[in-house]
C-alpha cells in the first residue's frame, strides 16, 4: 500500500507565524506583574504552538 506524500512547502511560513504568536505571548509575560494564574493561562496557549512547530520539524527531518 502506498502512502500519501507529506507536503512541507508551507511549513516555513507556518512556523514563522507560530513563532510570532509565541513571541507575542512572551511579551505579555514581560509586562509585570504577571500572576501565577496568568502564567498558567499563557502556558496553556503556548503548548499547542510549540507542539505544532515540533510536529512540522519532525516531519521534515524524518
């Protein structure tokens, strides 16, 4: 059974977008005071962004 090819041409642009979103979230953290609840909220927002970047990275280096 053949497999479908993985299309990675859009990854560079998508990774740049995700990195920009992460940078925006990190800038939010630099505005004191940031409560522990806010840090947890930002962490929950960042985790899927990092996961998406690493998934694309894994596909291109497999």
